C-alpha cells in the first residue's frame, strides 16, 4: 500500500510520500515514490506514484528518458500540459502491459500526483488517473491524495485553507496526516519524504527525508497523540 499527498497553498506546494511498497509478517520492501524533473529557472516538476511498482517504474523511466532527451516534460509549456504528458505515458504503458495483466486477473492500477511550475504561470497540482486523465486541485479543494487516503484526510479537511495556510504549516499538516495513516495501517510506513516548493523558485531546495527512527518524526507523533488524549 502507499500514501502520497500534495497540498497547494498561496505560498507554494507541499508534496509528501511514504516509501513502503509491501508489508507482511516476514517482509517489508522500501522504494522511493517521489521523482523530480527540474530545469532550473524554467520548470520544476515532482511526480508521486501509487500502485503496481513495475508499472510506475516503467512510467517514470519513460518520462525520465524523454526529459533527459529534451522532450516530454522538458518541453511542457504549462503544468496542465505536463499532466497530459504524464497521462500519455500512463496510456503507453497501459497499451504495453494491461492485456497481459488482466489475462492473469491483475488490474492496471496506477495513480500519480504531479506538482510543479513552469516559468510565467502559477504552480499547480494534478492527480493523474489510470486512464491517463488529469484532475486539478483548486483553491476550494487544495489537496490531493493517492493510495491509503482515508486515515489522513480528516486533519487536512479541518486544517488546510488555501489562502491562510502557510507552506510550513501545510508541511506540518502533511506530517500529521502521515502519522494518522501510519498509526492505523501497517502497509504505509517510513521513510517519509517531504518536499516544499516556494512559488517562482523553479527549483527544489527544501527537501527532508524522515527515516523510521527520526527523532523529530517521533516527537510529532508523541506530542500529537498526547494532545489529542488531553483534549478528549
């Protein structure tokens, strides 16, 4: 299972993902789900992935190859155009693999979050579905989730307001959302990656990786749990 989250504020974007791909009694696998594509001063995109690891790796590889060759995301004139490029990569992998998967009763299950900015336009946040179509976050609904979303949603609904929530406060809400999810579902787990993007910087320079025993992550968990019990 996976949990990935994007929050859009008036100051920029917060993108966060866990790193657990499989959880069971005998095995836990860890793999990054956050991928960045940056041309400093021109464009900066971050993609978060959820679903079959083999499929999402193929999609990211296709996007990376195009970007490194100066195509695809490297030519996108807007974040919406970038979302369509990501969607086309999803469709291309679907054409390659869907029939074989469904023959053996596996679903083509991938969802992606795309956040970022192209020079000259405002930052945007999109969810890309398995069919390749994008959904845009709005000021009224300023966050998007993929994967195990239900446990981490209530704190976001109560706390995140586009025009009032600062970037740093949005990052705190993101960590609390992850804490609630990890507390209730073993299949979502650290390391947790958090990236803060400030409007118009067109590069990623605020990133933090929280491993399982990170003292600040453990402090947030302990203080939040204590505060909830005290309030009740």
